[in-house]
């Protein structure tokens, strides 16, 4: 939780993210730092306990797998800012 609050600064944004995960929505995080992507996604999953995420989870998506973003299933994924700019 401290990681998410340090990143987003507003508790309402964190609550919207938790709600989206519990409603099984797809979420794509974008950051310049891969460690921040992993920490954010894994921290979000930790916050929904005792529930769990049973869909696609990729903390840092490699460039070679960008087609995974088009999947019809819910996905929780992080991509680097450089990858986002190339899309």
C-alpha cells in the first residue's frame, strides 16, 4: 500500500484501481522504471487479498509480446514508456 500511495498520491485513485481489479477489468500500467511497474502491480494484487487475480498477469511485458494487449480476457500488465511510445 505505501508504494501505491507514494505513486498516486490520492487515495481515490488507489480505490478505483482496486475496484477495477475486483471487477476484472484490464489495466495497463506505463512507467519508465521496470521495478516500479512490478512493485505497483504486485502491490495492487496484495491489496485485494483474500481475493486473487486469476487472469493474465505480466508485471513487465516484453516488446515481443505486445499482441497480448489485444486479448479479450482481463489482463493486468505493465509496459515501459519506450514501448508505449512505439505503439
